[in-house]
C-alpha cells in the first residue's frame, strides 16, 4: 500500500493580457506571494481576451514579455512560473475555463485567483 502523501501546494493564478507586462503587475504578484504565503504564482497570459476591443500584441510575444519579466534577476522570483494553457486553448479566454482545467490537471491543490483592480 502506498502511504506517501502529497503536500498541498498554495498556488496563485494571475491572468491578464500582459500587453505589456509592467511593474504594477510584478508588484501585485510579489505582494500576493508574501501576503497569501503562496508556494507558486502562475502568470497566465490570455489567449484571446473576450473583453478587449483593441488589437493586442501577438500572444506568443506577450508570453515572451511575461517570461522575461518573471525571470528577471531583479524583478522575478523563483516561485513565479509561466502557464500557457490559455494560449493553447482555441476561442475566447475565460477565467473559469482556466481554473477548471488546472483543478482537473492538479487536484488537491489550494488555488488563489489574483485579479487586478481593472477586473475587480
């Protein structure tokens, strides 16, 4: 019988168009790491944001900008990771689809949804 237990991880989900990613995004993310005692914070660039009427930069470029910001030696944090599920999913990006997808892929984790004031 396997009695190994998997530790429950505290994972923050931080989605956005990140067009471009900027210091306010990083500040919010760093605060969330500390204030919520997160083990990991996943940055999730939106594939096709349903609420944006303006043309966004190419999704792969926004993902790369985000990756550069979260791995920057001065701005980044080892607990920051890039999650590309919304870029890989066709159609408009809805937060609920992302949350359900991640919960299904990684059951038993504690998920924390971070939103900016513009979405609040």
